[in-house]
C-alpha cells in the first residue's frame, strides 16, 4: 500500500514538472511585469530543485533500479533548470534596456554562439575536404586538374569564413571584459591554491592528502598524475604534500626545480597515510593513480567546480582545460635558476610572434600508442593558420615562424629542407637528449621544460593529443591566452585527461543514419564520445538508445561536467584589484 502511495507520488511530481514546463513556455509571449516574472522564475527554480530531490529520494526508497528511467528524469529536470536560467538572463538583459554594457561583458549565449560558429565552420571544412578528395581519387587525370581548383576554391573560401569569425572578438567590444575576467578568475584560483597549500592552522591540525610524483612514466605523464592529485586536493580543500625523492627527471627531487608547494605542509607532516577509501574521514590520505582509484567520484576530471562554473563556462570554450591550466600554474612555479635559464633562452633564440607550435612525437610512441604523422600533416594546418591570419590582418607583413618540439632529431632537417619559406625555432640537441637512453635525467628535463614552455607561448598548436606533452603545452597555453580553446589543431585524439570520467556530448539535432557505420539519434540524446576523425564524423555510443558507431560531429555539443567541490569561502579577492 505504501509502495503504491509512493509511485502515485512520483507520477504526481512528474505531472507537476510537466505543468511547470507548460507555464514556462507561455512566458515567452508575455511581457507585463518583468520583476514579478523574475521572482516567479526564481521560485520555480527552487521548486524544480526540491522536486528533483524528492524524486531522487523516492526512487531510492522504492528501489527503482530502472537506471535509464531515472536518468532521463534527471535530464528533464536539468533541461527545465537550464530553460529557467536562460529566461532569467533574458529578463535581466531586457531590464538593462536590451543592451548589455561592455562592462558587464557578453551574454553567455553570445559567447557560446561565437564558439559554436567556429566549430561548425571547421566541421564543414573537415567533412567537405575529405569528400572532395575522395571524389578526386576516382577522376581521370584531366578531370583531377579541374577538380583541384574546386578544392582550392572551397578551402580558401572556408579560410575567409574562419578569418571573419575570428575577427568577431576584435570588433564586438567585449575583449577588454574577457581579458579582465580572465585575470580576475586566475587571481581567484591562485589565491585559493595559495590558501589551500598554506593553511592558517598548523599542518598537523588540518586534513591533508599525499601524492608521489614517481609514476614511472614520461614528464607529461607524471605532471598529469600530480595534477590528478592536485585536482582532488582542490576539490576536498585538503592541502597536498608531494613526495618526489628519486624523481627520474631530477633525483634530488621536485623542489630543486620548482618552488615547494607549501611553506609549512611538508613531508614531515605526513609520515603515515590512510588509503583512498577513507578520504572522507582520515587525517592523511594517499592518492592512488587515477587508473585505479576506487571509489571514483564525480568531482574527478574532467569536472569543474560548481561555485565558479558559470564564470568558467562564459570565459572559456573548454573550462576544464582552463581550470587544469590554473592548477599547473601554481604547481609548476619555477625556482629562480629555472626562470633565469628560460628567460636567457627566450632572448638567445629571439622568440617572436606570430608563431605556430608543432610537437612531433616519434620514437617509442609510434606504432605502440600513436600512428606516424609526416611533417606535411602538421604543416598543412600551419599554412592554413597563417593564411587565415593574413586575411585577418591584410596589411601586416610578417615572417612565418614555427616552434618545433620533437623527440626525433631528424625532423629538424626534414622540416627545414621541405619548408624553406618558414623559420623553424627549436633545438636539435634537445631532441637528441629526449632519446630513450638519455630521456630520464636532469639535462633532458631542462630540454622538455623549454620545449613545453615555448610551445605554450605560441599563437596556435598543431600536435597529437595522444601525447601528454602536447596536452600539457595546451593547458599551460590557456594561462596566457584569453578564451583560447580554439587555438589548436589536434591530429589524432580530441583533448582528454587520462583516466577521466565519461566524456559526454549532447545531440542538439536529431539524426537519421545514412552513411555506413552511422547510428541514428534523437535531439537530447547523450553520446559518449571516443574521438573525432576530423572528417566530419566522430566515433562513440549513444547512451540513450544504446547504439554505437559513427555520428556527424556537427549535430552535437560538449557537456561540461560540473561538480560540487570545496568553495574556499575564506578567500576573498577584490574584483577591482586587477
Ligand atoms: N625535449 C623533448 N622531449 C620530448 C618531446 N616529446 C617527448 N619527449 C620526451 O618523451 C617523454 C614522453 O612522455 P610523456 O611526457 O608522458 O608524453 P607522451 O608523449 O604521452 O608519452 P608516453 O607517456 O610515454 O606515452 C617526455 O616526457 C620527454 O621526456 C619533445 O618534443 N621535446
Ligand atoms: C578582419 O579585421 C581587419 C581589421 O578590422 C580587417 O582589415 C580584415 O579585412 C578583416 N578580415 C575579414 C576576413 O573579415
Ligand atoms: C609551521 O610549522 C611549525 C612546526 O613545523 C609550527 O610550529 C608553526 O606553527 C607552523 N606555522 C603555521 C603558520 O602553521
């Protein structure tokens, strides 16, 4: 009888949510008293949230194991909430007289639309270029010549389109706001990390985590391992104590190269540590490798903190990458000797912009974890970048520069001989030191530090995201550029964080399969993505209808994972200071 009652209640709540939705949709057409609507929306938002909680509670009481059902209810609630948020923002901007002042910055919708247009222009280009080339292969030599002009014309027209899109931020009047917001959020993040790592109480009296950098892999891999630990430290509000004795890249330890993470929370304050299972209660918890951390939590990568999520999503096209970039910024604060070493090199090579960075990962990676990519595959995109850049700056005369980082010394002569109209920066001796038999040592570390640093200073990157060096460079780059998620052309994987929770996208347009291996889906379906083939198609599986295979990338958008993390209410940063 009780069970029946609960079920009845669930149905009642669902009907109620539906009713709310109907009320909401009529809001579009009315416009009497905006203030009342604003209050009403606020009220409805709270209503939806409390109903959602009741629903979750009831479902768990009733032991309904129907995952799909409860999942789709959650999605419905989420959509309802988003719709409410959108309406509220619309009302607010309407009350401002319809024009959002440049001081308040662009609307979220405008920023998302601007990024979406760049993405759509690129996806059209990937798809069409691939199809045009496939047709070309079937043509006679004579027809091929004519067809080549069709391809050239299409590529060039697409470049003008991208130049126009990239010009938007130059003319829309919001760039100052973007720079200010970037600075201000970065300042907040660094202040939070500083407080996290230097608690006001003695370290013995605060809950803390430990992490050992020695994962026994490459530099990028070990940095990402430490970032996984630091991400958890941030999420839990527990300072992180790093162990690095006998580090393969500098046996004397991390602190000889980078500034210690804390003034007071040192190894001495973490002599014993409990296992991850007790992360909630134990004083000291050791963080295991991301590959075998159980239980997994929704605050792990690629989640961003809820309390600053709205700002992050408006600021950046890939908020998680920006967030990680900020964790790295604190983590890798160079010792003075390293700063001087990098500065000296910067001047001696006469580093100048515009410059495109390419990272060519060869040696042990090729054939085992990644495919071989010829220098021409990178340079095609470098060329594209520079032609678009010229279209953006028609009167500018510039030298085409490339910063080349690689672990294969012969790539330098290959690149320089094939592309004589480019200036290639980069150091053959560094590539030599990155060979497997000399890779793990302090000399080699200095080389990889320089390479990552200069890659991160480039305007644009062309590299394989399967390599952690390329991903670290991209993350570090976001510390400097404003909304720079678009400043990369990956040659293989899409951006990911090794060991991450599910990487999901949402279908924004329904699709009926026509191409081989494609699957059909409905608008709103959740798609777990496994990669972009850079030919208009991505690979993945539809979590809503269970199908998997290829899907047209342009009909989807990224889902940003937002999770509750520690909120650092003790940290106050004056927004006007920057
Ligand atoms: N100096 C320099 N070293 C490199 C370069 N590419 C690779 N290496 C070296 O090779 C290592 C590769 O390991 P990771 O940093 O983990 O990057 P990865 O490409 O994901 O490689 P794996 O982890 O081995 O799969 C780097 O840390 C460097 O020591 C490069 O462009 N420059
Ligand atoms: C981009 O903006 C610049 C400067 O405003 C202008 O000269 C150029 O023609 C624009 N390019 C395109 C493709 O719109
Ligand atoms: C720093 O640590 C020392 C002992 O290791 C302790 O006496 C001191 O109070 C700590 N200072 C702060 C600010 O926590």
